[in-house]
C-alpha cells in the first residue's frame, strides 16, 4: 500500500470513528429521554452496537497507524 493510499484509508477510518462516537451520544441521549421502556431498550442496544463499531475501528487504526498504536500502548489501560 502506498503512503497516499494509507493516508486516505486512515482519514476515512477516523471520520467513521467520529461519526460512530456522535451516534453513541445521540442514541444514549434519546434512550434517556424516551418514556417507553421497550423503546429505551432498543435505542440503548443500538448505542451498544455503535460501541462495538468504535472498538473495531480503533483496532483497525491501531493496526494501520504505527504512531497511533504507540500512543495507545503508551497511554495504557484507564486508571
């Protein structure tokens, strides 16, 4: 893979990651505001699915972007 192709791929992955994170915020806010418990559960499940997407995108970024991988590893697990 050429550097320009890698750059384009990384840009796309980061944009997708940002979109998924925004979606999580939106769905969780909606789940909190819904009166119907069944609707809350469905919307929260969708938010949880989005969290899985975030995990997969982060894994791809970690594998494709050496500098990003180093930053993730240096940061370590959350305190």
